[in-house]
C-alpha cells in the first residue's frame, strides 16, 4: 500500500504496511511522531510510536531523510494516522543531511537539485508539472490531434536568429576543426570543413518543431508537437533557459481568428484541469507564494480575453499617463512593464495582441494587406506576461520567397518548406507555448530554474 491508496481506502483499525521517507521526526521521552511521505501523492501521513514498540531507542534515533518501512494500525487523530507496531530502517541518512525541517532558500535548493524534489515545495511544483503534461495530451487527444515527434537534430534554426547549439562529431584536434579557426572563411571553405562531419553539413539542436510540424499538418490536418527545444542565448533572466519544452500545434485551414479561439480554449482547459486535480498542491503554493494561486487561475479561466492589435496596444500604453522605463513606440516590441500594464491594469484580464509589425517577426508569418504587419498574435496573461506566441503562416509561395530574401533566409536550406506551398498548400496557423512558462503561471513560481528538474543556463550544467 502507498499513501495515496491509504488516504483513499484505509479505515480505523486496519493493519497496514507502507514504505517511504522521514520528512520530520519529533521525539519525546516516551513517544515519537514521524512525518512520513512516499511520493505517491502530495499529502504525508503521521506515524506515531511509543515506548511499547520494539527497539524504541533505535526508532527514536532515526534520522530525517532515512528510508523506512512502517507496519501498524490505522487510528483516528486529527486525520487518519498510523500507530506503529514496527518501524524498520531500510536506508539510513546522516545527521548532516541538507534538507532539515526549516525553510531553505531557492538558491540553496538549486545547488542540491538532486535532493530538492523531496521538499514539499518541489513536490507541489513537479506534481503540477506532471498533471499539466497529462492535461495537454488529453486536450489534443479529445480534439482529434495527431502527436508528432519532430527532429531534435536539424539543419535549420526556424527563427533565423542564429542562437542554436551546433551539433558536431569533429574532435577539437581534427584537421577540419583546426582549419575552421581560420579567419574569414569563404563558403567553399566552410563546405570543406563540414564534409568530414557526421551529417556533412551544419546541424544544430532544434529551437522549434514548427517547420517540420507544418509538413504533418498538411497531411493530418491537426497536429501538435511536445518536446525539448534548445537555444544558446546567453541570458540569465528568470524566464530564460537553454533547454526547455515546447507545445506547438499546427492546424490546416485555420486563420488568425481561429488560432486565437484555439489558444483561448486550450488555456482554459489546462487551468480548469489543474484547479480540479491539484487542489492540495495549489493550496500549499498559495501559502508559499503569499497569494491565492488557485484563485488567480479561476479568475483567468473565467475572464473574457481581450483582443487588440499591436497598434491599439501601443496607443493604450502611450495614453496611460505613466512613466515608463522603456517608452512604448509603434513598430517596436512590448516590454515586460507594458505587458503587465495591459493585463493587470488596463484590461484586468488576459489579452491577445495581434497584427504585429512585420520587421520584428519571423519570416514565415502571413503578411497582411497593409504590407506593414503580419498575422501574428501573442497571448499575455496576468502575473506572467507572454505565455503563447503564434501566427497564421504564410501560405503564398511568392510572398514567402520574397520574405526569405528580405530576411536573408537561405532558400536552398528550406526547399521542402517552400514546396509545401506548391503541393496542395492551404491557409494554416499554429502557436508555440513554452511548457516551463506555463508551469510558472500555474504554480506562481517566479524563476524558470524552479519549474524544471535540472536547469540548463549559462555556465550551469552540473547535474
């Protein structure tokens, strides 16, 4: 029996045996109390023993963190407890065990990431993460989407930003590697360099599964990817990591209005699922964060989501009468302070900002008739800012070729992507959502390092 089953089925008087770990241990002269958990659910169980138990002295000396087996009788305390008849040590833990019963800083816990899942905080965070992952697959399954595993190693970087991790099998001591250190290598010389590499061409870890996902959307109609992505961005902000997970649906015969409808429906589903299935975790996270996380989710899940163009959003910000650190300007991106004002003050709700200036967006986004904006949309949510980013994709062959030339995207590398527009192409759209950004929003945690098991950030790859 595990604790989850115990809490669901146990009755006073039952004889039970459980295995798990000691989270806390309070001892008195003739009685002791063990806060006992096994990871099967967020809740723990109190184990009570007295001096009538066999090996009382040995049991009273059990250390916090030790793995034990408890056999006893279910009794009614404030809640159901176990009156121990026997406690067996399975794995001892020394007195210098780092997770003593006190509040530890998040910075300290990041240094012992291999132990922090045992804390109540990270039990809550990673349970929400697990449930959210299940909810995402459940949503798309119910909507008849096909899940696609797009490549992790790829020959394109999707956004054209150039901040991808290169993949190579060449040794630093190889002739080709030494040759690459020459300054001002010409295109022909670069080809000579890569001819000895595994794929015979430049390759990198994926920054997005979108481009490959579009090929499957043109065959299955509705698909989604959910996998790891990587960006070699030398950033140490609270919202950036080098390795993270992305959810990216692509839908044929969909425009930007349909895309916003999809994003709204998707987010409401995930929030309602977490509210319904993670009440204990949300209650603890509310206490930890100092605000009601569940209430924020409920409010967001039922709120009307505003929809404004980028131009309208900038106008709102310029008329706000506020002193900004970064002045809002037409044609430029939104800063965090702008997003917060739109969601938390002006609309007091989530907001879609769509029809963005084309010069600050990716090459594959649909060019609007004004030739100044693209059919792109960002979903901003209270307390977290941008949560999703998507667009109607450019389905016109000649327009896409023109955009690629303007942005210096090599056509030869994406010939297959262009061919999608020639072979039965159609209007289609999709969005991307960073899974860790979602978990930050669902849990109220402020740093991406605290919602991923082992954070990959600049100069940090210890575990």
